[in-house]
C-alpha cells in the first residue's frame, strides 16, 4: 500500500526536512565545541602523556617508583577521567617536541610558560610557580647578586628556559656596566650540575626556587641560595594544539581541585610551599595572558 502524508507533505519534503535537522544539529555541536565543551564524547579513550623522572621534587624515582608533585597531580586530575592514561618517560629535551608533533597528547611535566613555547603547545592554567634563583657554594663571598655573574661558569638545564633567560635578561644588565656574561654550560641532569658545583667546575647553578630550596635544605653545608634571576615565572601542563577538548578537561579539573584545596595540599607535600594565588590563566613572564579572548 502506498503511504501518503497528510497536509500535503510528500516524501521528498520529509527527506529534505530530515537533512536540514541533521545540518542544524551539526552546526550546534560545532558551536558548542567552540565555547569550551568538554563532553566525554570529545575525548579519546586513551591519552599518552610525556614525563621525565630526574627532576625532584616534581618527577623522580623513589624505590623503583615514579613519584613527585607532577605524578600526584596527574593522578588527581585524571582519577575520574573518561579515558585511560598511558605515560612515557623520556629526557626533558624530547618532551615539548613530542607533544608539539602529536606523538604525545600532553605533558605531566611542569613546563615553564614562555612565548616561544606557546607557539608549539597550548598551556593549561598554572600548576606551580617556577621563578628562577641561583645556587652557589656555601660561603662563596664572590657571588652575591646577578651582577657577580660576570666571567663565572654557569650551569643551566639543557633545553630549558634558563639559558635564554641569561641571554635576554642577565647579559644585557651586565653589559650596561661593561661586564661580560661568563661561560654557560647546559646539563642534561641537574644532579650532574650540582656535583660540578661542589667540585668547582662551575660557580653557579640556575634553577627554580622550589628545586633549589630542597637542595639547600638537604645539603646546607655545601650550598647556599642566592637571589632571584629574572621575572616571576609560572609552569603548567602542555597540551597538543589540536586537542582543545583535553585542554578544557585539564583546566576544568585544575579549577575544581584548586577550589577544594587538594592541589595546595600536594604542593605542601612535595614542594614544601603552597601557591595559594596562582593565576587562573596561563601568563607569560611579562604578565600577558595566553587565554583565548
């Protein structure tokens, strides 16, 4: 029997209506994704996270287990996630390149927020402050301020932000007084840099305040903390630029656990300090926000 539709609606007209409804729904879904939708349907069933394990107290090995602030933070942020987490441990030097290329979805490492890095990966809201200070040998009266960096041997992390910091901030300041920045050596491991500082192969090690404070606390007879080097810096998780749903997921989780105080508790546990007033958006060293308008 031929089926007819009332009120003059023919079959072709109904098909056109159905097509219009599908297109309308597609537009609505696209619009919702542009406003920060983080529905589980937008997220993959598994993500791969790049991390390091030689950067205490953030990431390190303890009795054969990967521990630290970043590890606990990742577990907190993903404990009710709609996806599985696969972690790959590699040297710091390969982490950002891996995330930028899409080999990894995100970092769990604390990545200092810098403009050149923001062109390669997206940053979540800050997870910690990582302002740099300098470390010297205990009782070394020849080094008291950044002005004393002239003609000294300085250790920084290979592939890190500190070498550029010296070039952009410290070197111009020294040149104003006619002084010259000393030799800058890049180390793959901070442990090796601290050893060379003890053995007088280098005079200064530049690292963040959290890491250096723990070094001094552990070996107060060997090392002494110097003053701040450069501007206030923040660190965050880095996320592949083609994965906005994952970026939104991490930001939602960070906001939730900051409000509950659980992130501050992890900071106190691992960093011996609590950053209660971290910004709610990624900020460059000059205070510029990277958040989308």
